[in-house]
C-alpha cells in the first residue's frame, strides 16, 4: 500500500510535558467507575455538560518498530493533539485503540494500565488495517477540555464541541459501484440529514466510517473531505468492516443552535425517508445541560458460542448501566463490533428484549476481523444519560 493522504495524519510538534497531563475541569468529570477486569479501564465515565474534544485516529511519528515503542509514540502524539485543544491525557473520557494485529494488543493493554492508573477511561480495542503504511496502532479519544468554545472548532487532528445540546446520527449507507462512489453518496445523504435537522456542516465534530476494501482508504478519505466543499474537515475515523456494502458512515454534531427537546432530555427520532426500526433510531438529540455516560467495551468473554456471549454482554451492560445511574431506556449511542457472523442476527433478536422500541439508541453495527482475543464473538460500547 502506498503512503496515504497527509490529511488523515495529525501534525505533531513538541509541547511541554505539563500540557500532556493537563487536568480536566474538576466540575466536568462526575464519576469514573473502574472496570473489574483491567487496570486503567473504566466500566463507565460520567461527565457533566461542557466542552468536549473529539479526535481522529492518531499515529506515532515513527512507525514500524517494536509494538511497545510505537504504542508509546502514538500516545505521546495523542497527548500533543489534545494539548493543542486545552486538554491532555488525564482528561480522556474514552479511548479507542485500532490495532493492525493481535500481537500489538498486550502493548496497548500495558500502556493503558500505566497511563490511566489513577483515572481509568472507557476503552475499546478493535483490529483493522490502518491508514498509515506500516503502522501497528492508532488512538482515537474523547476528552474534556478547559477551552470555552462558543462553536465547533476544528484543527490539528481534533475538534472541540462546545457545551450544549448534542446529536448522534446512526450509520447510514448508500450503494455505489466502489468505495469512492459509496462514500460520496453516503456523505451526501448525511449532509441531507444534517440540513433536515436544521444544522450545518460546520456543526459536525466527527465523521466515523466503515469501509471495505480498506485498500481504498485514500479514496474514501478524499470523498469525505470533498463533501465539506473546501471548508474545515472534522476529524475522520476510518476502519475496515466485513460487509456486502462498500461503506457505512456515522456522525456526531453540536446541536447548540437548536431548540431544546420537548418533554425529555433526549429525543429519539427517525428520518422520514429511511426505514424505521424498533432496534435503533436514526437520530438522538441530547439536550444541553445533560450529563453523558461513556460506557467502556462490554464483551461476553473469550469462549462459548455467539449466542451465549451476546446474552452475557447484555447482562453485563445492564449491571454497568445500573451502577452508573442509567438504564436501557436512557441509551443515546451504541456501537456494536461483531467478530462472529452469527452475532448480527442474535443482536437483532436480543435488542428486542432489552430496548424500548420508542427509545432505542442511534447505532452502528459492523463486522470486524477481531479484537485481539481469539474466541471473542462481539463487543459493544455505549453512550448513555443518567435516569435522573
């Protein structure tokens, strides 16, 4: 694979170490509940409404060396990106690690345990090829920031979402003859959704796409960027998925300019031109002032069949939500990573048991090649809001 677009890579420079560990605003981090299974990881992290940084995929300045060395380099680069946004590693709420091979997973685990020993983060590890030739790992983060943004601010591999209302749009997919055409059509559909909601392209804080084949990464990235008509392009995350379709894409937006939802802190909505499902909604609108709960990866263990693992996942998720002060009726955004082809059908069935069909979260479900642990059928991560 040829080296890919520089647009996808954060520009890295030297910053003072003190900035890399900038502390979050004390009033914004409400509670971190450590996971019982791994140091540095949280079952959930709750934050009060405030400015939030969303990054793209950040890689090390030097790739291709030992796994531990490259992971450390990618983490330094992430810290530098966050520092430019008035944030830092200590302010991270959620971390997603994308690894090119299973052998890199132990190095990621060790680094997460060391970096966030005192302030665990909601986290996930997923296997996928990466957009930088020879890279073994990239990190994507969501973090609090001391920056008082009045509107979405984009730059240096990240975007700052201002305090206030937020919108999560489920993954959308349009057909095309190849990845480029599918991404172009899908981004057009998403921008149509944004306009329908009364928002603008400048309100988008992150674009996350799932594509195949991943060799067409550069074309996919170009199409995403082109859809912003020469304006600032928000952080883009692209990973490989297992599907008959070439692409699916989801987005996160600031909805600060919209009227508050009526009657509830979260509005669950369906777009009129898309098929309605009781298992997920197309749009969730979270009112300003509402705390968010980021739930770390929930899995069903590394053994047994897909059905048994999926049952365990939803039982564990219920426990995490209870401890965090939330519930299945207060989910906002779901991402389902499915490592076993059978898990998709099972997921559809089990959501019908647990979800209120009038309040299902916006969601994306994607087949992946793995999680770094042989035998793992699926893993899910969530964003929720408190019951009270």
